[in-house]
C-alpha cells in the first residue's frame, strides 16, 4: 500500500490543496483534501497529482503508428501521461483494414490499448482531410460485419459521415454491437446530423475540422453537435487545428463535461521535421505542423496530452483540464473505473511539476517514469 501526499491533488474532480491519494494492488483505496490520516510514503509538496490522461483519438507517436507498432506508439504517449489509449485507424483498403483491426484486437486483449477507433473508411470524400480519398467508400453491411468479427468486441468507437447511403443501417449495426458512433469527416447538413444523433450517435469527431463551417443560415453539423446535451465533442486543442479562443468558447458553450480533448497525433509526434506517412498518405512535418505532401491540408497533430492539458489549464483552470482530458473521454467511451481519482478506480496517475510538465506516471499502481 502506498500513500501519496502532494501540494495539489484533483480528487473526484475537486482541486485539493494539499491533497492525498492512497493506492493498493493497482487500485485507488482512498483520497481527499488536507493532511492524510497517516504519514505519507511519497511526499510531493511542489507537485500536482491528477488522473492519467485518456486519449480517445490518436493514430501514433514517437515514429510508430498504432496500425503497425501499437506497443511503441502506446509507450511514447504513456511517457507523456496517457494511461488509457483508444488506437485510431485511418482509411485503408478492405484487406488492410481487417489486418490492422486484428493486430489492434490482439493489442487490446494484451492491455496495450483500451480498444479501437475506426476513423473511416465510411467518410465524405469532400471532407476527407488526410485520408486516402481513393479508399473512402459507403458503408456496406458485409464489410461492417467482417470488421466487427475481426475485432472480436474490441472496437469502441467508429467515425462515419451520416449523409452517406447506408449510414442509418451502419449506425444501428454498430450500436447493436456496443460501439460508440461518432459523426465526423462529414459534409452533412444540420438536419442530417440531427438525424444521426437521433439514431444514437453521441460523439462529434474533432469538432470544426473536416466538416462544414457553421453559418448563420446553414449551421451544418457543428451547431447540431454542440446543441445536443447527449453529444460529446472532441477538440484538438493544439492551437493549430483550433484557435485557443475557440477552444475556450466551446468549453463555455458545452461545458467541460461534454468536451473531450484529443491529440489526433500521428507517428510524427515527437519525431521532428521530416517526411512520414499517415496510412498510405505522404505527410510532411515542418515548423511544428503536419500537412499532406504538396498541400496545405493538416494531417493529424504532433501533440501529446500533457501539452493539451497545459493549454486547457492555462485558459480554463485545472479542474476543466482534468475533466476534458480524463473524465469526459472515459464517460463518452463507457470506460469503467478510469478517468478520476476515486475509490475503487484503477491507480492511473500523473505527477506534474509546478509548470504542469510530467514528472512521473503511475499505471495500475506501478510507477512507469518518463524515460
């Protein structure tokens, strides 16, 4: 049993200064504000202890993609405080998709990742972003059944464009399989987005990006996603995909309880300028921005969750940063016993220094460090 005391601990969403948390056998057994009931085993008077980050939309990092090297990609992000990862796949040909799904199904069963997110191939060619437009296709029941079979219950979320033919049936099929349905990479109207939400879609994939801008006569999917209290909206709060002022505006409109901050990071994250690939698409990183080669199209991010946590905390405070990087994504995905420092939850913790930079990481009660 280990009792940790720190200058600040965020316990069940409450900022406690000072605070403490006690862990045993990989679980949180107690926590609270003020002095702990017994002397601490670990005393961190100048540190902030928060729940581990949950990234519900990430493709890779540290030079590795989840589609081919999931352990390496997960380890890179764990060093930056991400203790629960939903591995995202981009659009590929049917055979390659099934192969990647099987690889990540195995990684999920080993505990490397918490499940899969299929971002495609059932997207809009008009809003495909960095996805391979030649492989984008309409939802097909046979392919969906094959993908679900290959995944063997490990798919947690799928992003699709609800205006495509066959999307209504696809939404129902995924919901029946226990998969969260997200609206994204879409050219849908306001009404089409409302219809998808009515069918059971509960997430907006990287709000604003890869969807029509919100107009005063044609509000499109953005307004429909923001209006519905049952919908969680993802935000890539890296200052590249969404301006910081817009991030703060969305937090004000929807509240931190409905905003999930995501990295949408690719293999290029943490690897510097150069040439990379996102699926089959060539990507160039220069000046801290990744774009599809020869275009101005942004190709995922270079962010890590600790970077985004600092950005939110700077604008909206510590409690909002914890909510949007841990509790909200856990709720949106239906993940049990993660996303908060709470009795009975997994002992997944991040220790931050006074500048909110990661000093140590605990996963299931074991210190993992940042090296």
